[in-house]
């Protein structure tokens, strides 16, 4: 669905392949709509780049940090040469200032919920790398639960299962390392 933008706020830019538009942790200076081309969105976790999404024609990205002033949750770069509509933070800020207080509050709540969903569920498993990363997070959660568990019986029953899971994850990481080149989403990451 195209965004209803006034002519005076539209800036169209051509972006060469490989251009980094913003990095995780940056301040949100602009949001973008892809007119043509592909944008890769990725996060850096524990020194590894994890692809999150490929943004295509007609899709919006980069808006959350602009609207709520939080640091960028991820990095974005041009997988291919792109044409983008740039919507500056000042333009969005002006629209937000003029909008109904209820609508502003609703947008803030939706962004907070969306960030929570991203933190909890992103990235969705799209490859063996993602599955192993998700299992690792679950093992960490179980380890934390185990450390806080006060009932001896629960601890005794859970501890061997958590140890077994840790061993399985270790073997899966070795498998991932051997087959890293088979991760089809590697094209959604910029060169190192």
C-alpha cells in the first residue's frame, strides 16, 4: 500500500549496490520506501551478522527508530542498486506533532509492542543457522530458570535435560560451521 505523502516531503534517491543506509545502534535520521531494488536488514549478535529480512518494492523500513527515537535495532544495506523514497525524521516528527494525541499514543504503544515482538521472535528461523541460534537462546533461558529454581526435585529433573541440550547445541554448531556456505541467506548480508 503506497504511503500518502505530500509532494514537498518526497525525496527520491538512487543507492548503489552495497551501500549501508544505517547501522544497528545509529540514531534514526530517516525512514525509507523501496521503489526499486532489494534492501537487506541484519542484526549483529555476539559478533555474528544475522540476516532478518529482505525488503522489496513498496515496503517501508527504518521507521521505528525515527518515530520513537530509539537506536536502530538492525542495519540496512542495498543488496542491489536501489531507488528509495526518503522520509526524514523531521518530516515524520512534524506529522506526528500535528496528529491527534490518541493516534500518537496508539502509534507509540504499537511500536513498543513491535519492538518486543522483534526481540522475542526475530529472527524467524529461515536456515539451520537460525534454528541453532534459537535453540541456544532457549538453552540460555532454561539455564537461567534452572539457576533460579528453588525446588530441589525440579532442579534434579531439569539439570540433565539442560546438559543434554547443551551437548546437542554444540554438535549442531559444529554442523553449521561445516556447512556455513549452504546458508542461502548469505546474500542478504554485506561483505565482511
